[in-house]
C-alpha cells in the first residue's frame, strides 16, 4: 500500500509498520519470552495471582462411612503485582518533517503523487518513520526479554546493572532510571544455589567446585539437581531443559571430569584435551535425558557518551555462568507476560503493543513517535518448576 507522507503521521501507520516488520534474529538471538512466558490479556493493571505448590493430594474414600471434608488452600500462596508501562520514543527529524509539511505540500501530493521527486520524498520520509518505530519496537522487545529472563531467575531490579552486577553511571537517558524496582518472584529458595556449595536431597553434595574450576564435575552436579527436584517436587527429571550460555558450555568441554565421563561411556581411546560441543550435548542428552539450549541474547548500553571514547557495552540477559533448569513438559505452563488494555495514540483501547504520535504545542514544536506495552511477568508454578544455579560461584 502506498502512503503519502501525511498519512504516515498516524498511529495507524505506525501499528502497521510494527506488524509488518521481519524478525531480527541476528540481534534478538531467539528471545525466550514469547515461548516461555507468552502474552496473556487480563482485565486490569493490578493482579492477584496464586503461586501453586507442587502437591498431588489424595481425595479420600467415604461412601456411606462419612462425609467429604473440604480441602484447604495451603497449596496456594497469593501474590500481588501491578502491571507496568514499558515505553520507547524517538524524535522525528525536523528537516525531514518540515519538508513534507511545508505550505502547499498536501496539494502537491494529491496532484503529482506519482512524480519521481514526490515518490523520492515519500520514500525518504517512510524510511525515516520506519527506522524510528523499528528502534522503539526493538527496545520494547528487549525490555520484555529483560523482565522475563530476570523473572525466571527470581529477581527483577531496575535500573539494570553491568555484566558483573555494578551500577551503570550515568544511566542511559531513555531508561527513566529514577523509577527503581526490586521485585522477588516466588521461586523455591532451595532451588537457587551455587555450584561450589550445591546440596541436594538428604544433603547429598555436588561436585563442590564452580564450573570454571579445573576440578569441577558438572555431570555430578546435574545428577544431584535431578534427584533433588524429583524428591522435593515429584517432577519428571529425565526430560529437562538446560539453558546456559555457549561460553559456559564451551568451558566445561575442557574439564577432565567431562572427558572421563565421555571416555568411559562412548569411546575406547583417549579424547585429548577437549570435546566438541555437539558431542557434549549428545552425551548429556543420553546420560541424563536433558536437552541443552544455548542462549546468548544481549542488551547494550553506552559509556563515555558524547566523547571520542564512546563505547557500546554488552550484557547478556542470562549472565555468564548462570544456568536455568526447567522440565520440558512444563515450559508452556510456567506463566505469562500479562498485558491489559491501554489507550493508544488514536484514542482506541487495545492490548499488547500500541503506538502513538505526539506534537509539542510549544516551540520548537517537536514531534515524537513511540511504542509501548503494559505488562508484567507472572509465574504461578515457579516454586516447583525452575532450578537456577550460578555455575561460576
């Protein structure tokens, strides 16, 4: 569909531009939130939700020998959450905007819209508009991933921190860093551990070393975790999903304990000093029944802004060494990114992403476009389904 420049200055065009976008897998690197915590509409911003304990109660026999007794609600724990606004906005370029809004230009579009100069002007303006709304869409998507991945690890804080947990100063101006958050999700405290102090069922010890230590034994750690989840929550630990960075997986491929496991099970000859990652993934899958999923999506910020030393810094959503373990059968029941209705730039109420256009009524009469969503992660089954380990600690 051909748009005239003035037609593009509407939320209708912006919404269409968002929906028509191709995915950017090279940057997003398979974001997990749409799969693990898909959007779900709710009627209001303030939520009351139940965290469900992993129990499997028996009903009881009665017949003519008694009356059924109502069960209790001890398996539920209520939590409260407020959905939060996620928003991104950009200023339109004054020169480009003024070139299409100059006096008489509307008549020019109507009478000479097919002329090459007018088409060139339209194409330039459309590229500008799509570029800005694409930036907004990318940042909103990244913010959703940030919320989801932090929720899966048990804690969500804002403003974000560096890769080693330090404060970012100065924060990026569009972060609204004055709005601080610190939220704890109802994960099982016993299911958040460090590799060096891992303790399982009946205090069974793990390998007792961080995975970046030459003495580490990741396979033993995984066995301890699997047994612990079975004995504590009764889940099927033979079909688990192990999420970690490729770098973490690569590091353990050089451990002597890994080579010894592989050598005794699959090979009759020495393996040398390392094993390729495919062989390691296949071994863990056959040994434990677990599937490994490498995940290295990143968000970025800048330091030394406005100087010759301005630098882009990268932080992984799942920080180096962190490992998330989830039963594959439960991936689709972990929870949702809740969303509710919000008025968009055209005055219509809609859920999910919305767009807007705003023109200041004071000099210099700047114009902004933006995208937003009202959302918050909710994990009703987090107590029983998620194990988080810092393999480098």
